[in-house]
């Protein structure tokens, strides 16, 4: 199943900072463009780090409280994270403030891969880079969620074309495909049970599909039939061995 690529949903006009961009200018960029983070690039436009609002807040959090009594003893932070936070609190430029190494994606990555990367690293935006790690765009959670706004008619066309016709080699109207608010209902009679399982499984993988209602029936339950050789019935046997 072909998923949408990051390049189709990313923003190409990217607000960025250089290594020596002053702290206040970074804060102004975030405020002016109403964004929560931006990439830091070198002279070759390669992404070397990322700055988020959290990084800026590190400095504010370390500012002394005028109402708090002064402490007589201050112990140097020992952990790596504490040292890093202390360094950010003293940062005067983007290069000192940024988080590195940057978490990035490529324009040819799928939206599914990008979403998994965001979830794994708990970030809200990802710089998009080319083969040489140069900045070409930015993708946010909101961009990735656009796939769930795909119209029902478009989802239906993709299921018929990619799942029924190209994968299962069925006539376009041999199975009824209905889509309502992203939920796909498959109805009709198929030759083998394995084909119905493939149809449901692949439909679930279509970008924008919220759920699948399986109303398919079959003539032959081939779940426990071992393929006799390579010259079986084409693609369905290939998928059956992978289930």
C-alpha cells in the first residue's frame, strides 16, 4: 500500500535560524510567526539542531527570583541533563540554545513513518531534509493530520483502485465500497476467505481511513490450505503466506 509522502504535506517556506542568531532574535521569530520551534542550519543549509519554546523557557526558568532569599551555597549540577539545562540558561545564540542532534525526516518518507518518529521522540515538528541533509521543509503534527481530512469519495476511489483492482485483480464494482466519515464498509461475495482478509487489511492501511466494517462473505475457507507450489493463484497466495 502506497502512503502519502512527507513531501506532499510539508511546508517549504521554513522559518530558520543560523548558529550565531542572537537569543532575542530567535524569540522574536517564534513570536512573529506564531510557531513553537524552528531548525538551526549551517552555511550549507544543513540542519544542525532544533530550537523549541522549551529551550527558550530553560533560560527564563533559571533566572533568579527577586523575591526569593539568596542561597548561601550553590552546588554545581552533576547530571548531563542538568549541565545541558544550565548551558541553555546562559545561551546568547541559537547554536548554544539548540537541541542536538536534530530529529529529522526525508521528503520521501511516508506520513506514517513521520508520525511514528514524532511520537517516539515526543516532538511536534520535524525538519524535512534531502539526501544531503539540507533543509527543504518542515512538517508538523497538524500537517500529518491532514490525511484524516481526505474526502470520503477520494478514499473510496483509492480502495477500489489500489486494493480491489491492483492487488486482488477484481473488477472495480465486484465489491461494494461505501465510505462515511472515513469509515469504510466492504460488502459482497468473494471466492476465498484469504482474499477478504487481504481486502480488509489493506483497506485499513489507506491514509485517511478511520476504521473498516467487514461485511464480506466467501465461498472457500482456505485458511488452513497449504500452497502446493509457486504456480498458485498469484497475489492472494503471496499474501496468504504472509498472514
